[in-house]
């Protein structure tokens, strides 16, 4: 019954719709990012002012990762990316973790130098001390966390793909 009950779908129309949805996602993400940056500049460092934008950006990323992993698309995306790119996806993930750690360390160092120092010399000392310690903590932690998360998601996606292929073989 399920074989004859399927809707006929024009793949060209479906691909165009998917392209439009992807563009909408990018537009919403860019608007949230612009709003987040604008609110940070206007209101300062209060997280309560940017919580909505952070929730939207983080939730969209988590949802996409979850759906890609449990539909088996993630492992395919990684294979296509690795075949077409100079750098492997896992290498880029490590670099993103390190870069994020550096940005966090810079922000914390600047915050300490600006808000807690009494003189310029003390501000420089606070900046470098907090920056280096934060860099040693955040960069390796984020790189490792993102790498392990990425590898486990790709592994789960491959398992889903293998199960789908096995199910397809069993039906024939």
C-alpha cells in the first residue's frame, strides 16, 4: 500500500524550494547576528539583551546538526567536502575551536585590562596575563570539544546510512 500511495514530486521544484529555504536560513542568521552585534554595542555586555538572538542562532545550529546526523546527510556532506576541499572538515573544526578560543581570550583580556587596571602598565599586564591563561584554557578545550562532537556526529550519521542501506537491501 505504501508503494502506491506516494505523492509525485517534481525534483526541480523541490530543489528550488530547498535553495530558497537555505537562503532564508542565511538571511535570518545574518539578521540575528547583526541584531546581536548592534545590541552589544548599544547596551554593553549584558547577556539579557542578546539572549533571544543567541538562542535563535544556537538552536538553529543544533537543530540542523541533529537532523543532518539522524537522516544520514552529515556523513555525506563531510565526504563531499573532504573530496572537494584542500582541508578536511575535521581540520577546519579544530581551527574553528582554536579561533573561538582566541576570540574569547582576547575579549576576556581586554575586559580585564579596561575594567580592572588602575594604570596603563597594569592594564597591559592584566591583558596579557588574562589573555594567555584564557587562551591556554579555552582554545584546547573548544578545539577538542568541537572535534569530538563532530567525529561522533559523523559516526552516528554513517551508522544511520548503513542501517538505511541494509534496510533497502532487505526490501529487495
